[in-house]
């Protein structure tokens, strides 16, 4: 499974999207568009991504740009995996 597919699975599970995330693409907007993703949900999503991928996401990485789209979030995960 690719990183973006894994990220979509984490989004679906963590935000209880009922399978909707399967149809997301890299350009699917998240924060500000996806009602289930609010500032409180970001905390749980970060924890789920860290656990799923075995990465650490720094506070500085938690910003609107990183959570703007599925592609941006996947890019963040890929950067952390590369370290």
C-alpha cells in the first residue's frame, strides 16, 4: 500500500468517515473543508499517524499547510519517514 493510501485509511478510521476517504485524491482538501477535521480532531489524527507510521510529528509541523489536503498530509508523513 502506498503512503497516500495508508494516510487515507488513517483519516477514514480516525475521523469515522465510513469509507468516504477511499475516494479522496491528493488534491482533496481537508482542514476547513472536511467537517470532521477540526482542531480537536487534529490531535487524535497526529497520534494515529505517529502510531501507524512509527514517526514523530513535531509541533512545528502541525499547521494549516500540512493539513490542507490529503497530498500535503501524505507529503508530511513521507518527509518524516525519510528521516
